[in-house]
């Protein structure tokens, strides 16, 4: 390449990974802030036992996140039937079995169809499974020609073969680098994935996806404290769990949630609403995920609510330029997962997601893990690059940009081996 072109490519890489103009990337400009304490009741009394955490304090914090950030998921809304569309051992992978399951929500003549793709290791009778959404269709995670193409709306991306908001054959395998399926199977784990747009297309439109299935008469969008898109995606993961619990090839006590970026935010909330998930992985989830909002480092609450007005509930907009008044911060989202193993991962060049703020959430959630006799992130200082910590709260910051890589997966498998296989 010519030097000038190389220079522009360099500039582009810097902008993409470091984030956007007009936002703070300077540690010395992070404001002083005081965090809410997960182990103190509003009146000032301390939480001293697991029982008082579980019965009283945890529900208080959960209700605040639900009411002020993610929005309430309508009670009782459930997938009405699961249909195994096909299963086969003819796949591009060794010792693997593929299953494609349709999850159907039928209500008053309307239908929502969500496709789940599952690969299980044939040599493990009842396998632990990583469950996570993909960005560009189930067929994007693999070169397997049998994997069906979703017809749901997707953001255009001609270079990935997404044209007229439809996924195409051209997008087959485009995300396979993010899903090292053979490596996961070889480690004795299964993998289950769903295109997130099947549950709710990622756009500011509440007439599509699952939301309309819960509307009362004349309602056309959720109320200020009702579910945004992230909560809808979290709902979808619980529905997938309802299927996985019944699949004899799956060990339902070892289903691990995994998500990258906006889907990492989703994995954290899905873990908080559904205690059946044994372990939760947040890969570069950033603002509104693992990163502390009060640091205002990289992406801010106002920015996320403006670029993605549909992700959180309307009530969350009250905290635009007003992080100090949040009745919680993201360390308490991590605390809601205690005592289950949770892994938070960052990338060195992903300043937009605030790696340090992601680490600190785990650090400030740690007293809740201590209550259960578990270690979390014990040091206020994050570890060096590529030096994972694997206590009940795990963390690494790897070299490179905002992405999910084989390095990340290698740590997740090791973390799962350590915390789930010892049973
Ligand atoms: C960005 C957004 C982040 C993150 C990311 C992604 O544009 O600002 O919060 O979620 O998208 O999901 O890839």
C-alpha cells in the first residue's frame, strides 16, 4: 500500500478503537464521585448476612435497575412452542452434532419466530453450553452450509452481505472468527447462538420484534418503565434457557451466558433476571454494561441514550448529564450476579468502553462476593495487559481493539473449567 493510504488506514484504526471526539479519555479528568454501596440499606443499616442480601437488599437494587434503566419485562410472556427443525452430525466440525431449533411465540394471530443454532460435542453426554447472541445471523458464525438464514431486519452492511436490511448467503461465516466453534467443542462445551434481531430488530422502532406481543389496547410503545431492546434480548435468552433445560444433550446447571459489546450488556442483565444461568461473561460491554457510569470516561449515558434511544427504558434518559443522581452504578449490576462466577473482559485500545471503569465495577462488587465467602477482584489496581485474574469474578484486559477474539475465548474456557467443571 502507498504510504498515504497506510496513514489514513492508521488514522481510521485509531479513531475506531479510541472512540469519538468530544468525550473524555483522560484519566486525570475523571470526576470525583461517590458510589452507592450495595451492602448498605437506604436508611444506613448494613447488610451483614447472605439472607438479608438475598431477601431484602438485592431485590431493592434489582428493582431500581429494572425501573430506571432496563425497563420491566412483561410478566408471563413466553415462547409458546419449540420446534427442532433439524439435527445432524454432518457438520464442518469434528465430534459435533448440530441442532436448529425454532422458538415460536404465538399470540392473537401474530407470530414471532426465533432461530437457535446449537452445536454439541458428541462425546460429552450432557454438555455445559455457552449461550450468546450473534450480530449478523446464525449463519454468520460458521461456514456450515446447513445453517439457516434469518429473515429478520438487520442493519445494512454491504461488506458483510447485508443488503436491503436482509441477511444473505454472502454473510455466511463472516463472524466465524468471533466464534471458535471447534475449539469450544474440543474443550467439551457446546455452543448455542441466536441472531439478536430475531427477538427485536436493533432500531428505534417498537412496532417490530417482541414488544408488540405485550401491548395493551392502543399501546404502540413501552411505557417509561417498560422494557427497552436490551431487556427484550435478555428475555430471549431466558426463553432459550427454557429450551436448553429440556435438551438431554445439555447440562442445564452449566449454561454460560456470553455477549460482546451491546450483547455483553444484554448478557449481564439476562444473568441478573434469571438465576438459572451458571456463569456470565461480559466481553467489552462498556457503558450501560460493566463500565461505571459516574466515571464518564469514553461513552456516556447521554451519548448512549441518544445514539441508541431504544436500548434502555425511557426513565434512563433522566440521567443524561446527570450520572451523579443515578440510584445505582454498574458495580451493582455485577453484584446482582453474586455468587455466580462472572468474567469481565476489556481491550486495551477500546477506550470508548472504559476498560478501567469495567474493572472497577468488578472491584466494587467484590464485597458482595465476600459475603458469600468468595474472592472477586481484590486489588483496586487493574492487572497488566494479558494477565487474567480468575477468582469468582474474573477479569482481563487484552491487547488490541474492541472485539471478541480467540484469546478472549481461551480465557473463558479456562474460567469455566475452573469454576464449573469442579462440581
Ligand atoms: C457502539 C456503542 C457501544 C457498544 C457498541 C457495540 O456503537 O456505542 O455502547 O455497544 O456499539 O455494541 O458494538
